[in-house]
């Protein structure tokens, strides 16, 4: 793998982690929303990552990064709460809350942020190595 491929791999990882951060932010923003029906209630979302293979080198597949294969909704049960005075309550007086676990989402946000930072460091180190290599020829 050449040093130029590192930019492609780290760049795709940064793009994927950016989607992960945006999805987590959306989950946290909707954590306290309520709805009057199960169908309209916000459901927690998570991105699904897939490895991108560039080609074959001998018997091994050469990886070329990561991509977001899709975003899936959680199938965890929704919470319901009896609040007959809430304007969003249904006919029986219940409101439905999202299945967003705020603690899990915060941990996910920290993990995605650290992964993004690590890929920035990979890019910076690769750039420094390329610059050092160029200086060798001077």
C-alpha cells in the first residue's frame, strides 16, 4: 500500500464517522420528543458501515476504506407514559417516547469523535512522512 492510499482510507473513515456523529446528534435531539401514536414516534437510528474492497493483490483483497451501507432504525420497544393532560396524548391518555438511550448515544458520540480524531492524526502523520520523503531527494 502506498502512502497515497492512506489518504483515501482515512478520508473515507472520516466521512463515515461524520455520518455516525450526525446520526447520534439526531438521536439525542429527538430523545425527549413525544408522539400520540406508535407509527409517528421517533426511533433511534444507527449507521451500518461496510468495507470497500479495491481489488485483489495475490490471494488477499486490498481494502480501500469504509462506506456507509445504510442507516437502520432500532427495533427496541418504545416507551409509553400515561399523561392525559399532554396535548400529544392519544384517546386513552398515553404519549409515546422514543427508544433513544441517552447514555449509549453519548458513549457512541465520544467513540465516533475519537475515531475521527485518530483518522486526522493518520492523515497528518502520512503528510509528514511524504514531506520527509520529498526532502530526502533534495
